[in-house]
């Protein structure tokens, strides 16, 4: 590897669902990790819609459409900021958020109707189940799985310890 080739970032998979209040709280940790590590850590949202949340599956599909339209994380953060509203309003809120962010709301609506992103959501959920994810948020970094659905306390510190270790191993 030459000096000009940057090392691949450490990957943090965040198993999340967009109607989950605990996932909303995890956003502060994600923002702090991005601020601390910059491009040395890649945070990937992985979908794990829970059956107890009626609109979570549609929200996951809408997030994938937002990715297609170039505003994945802004959309995810905007929907997570309104988890209670999503529970009450359902899919119309997903379209409203798309419109607020300047996305093609008609295309978002069409994507929810035609289900073009269902396979991505289903694949994420299946992979999550295969590795033992049972609730959200759950973080996977390196080979460690951290369950934030039980408690967020100390989770960011633990993620930072693992990230620091993994980054040190690459240097």
C-alpha cells in the first residue's frame, strides 16, 4: 500500500428501524462518532423493521428510495426525528418528509406502491436475524455486536474503544 492510498474505513453497521424511539436517540451517538472519526469510520444503516411498529417496513423502503435520490442520511435523520408522528400518520408522513427535503415525492410514493426496495429491506432483516439481532438499535463493529435496544448507556464509549483498536491495528 502506498502512502497515497487511504486505509479502508472501519465499518459500523447500525441495525435500525425508523419508527423506533431508541433509534432516534442513537442519532446523537452516530453524529458524535462521525465528528470524531470523519471518513475513518463508515456508518451503514441496516434495516431491521420490527413487527410492533406498523409503518417501519414502509419507512425502510422510503429510506432506500431517498438513498436512490441522493439524500439517504438526511431523510433517515428527518424520519427518526418524527418517530411518534410516523406512528400516527403513517405513509403520508414519509411522503411529506421527502417533499420537505426536496426529493421527488411522487417517485417516493410510487416506490412505496411498487415495492422496488423490498428486497434490500428483506435482505438486511434476514442478515440481522442470522447474526442474532433481535431489537434496535444494534451495532456491529469489527466482530462485536452491541445491543442498544436494552440500554444506550456507555454504548458510544464501547464503540469508540473498538474503533480505536481497529484503527490502531491498521496503522
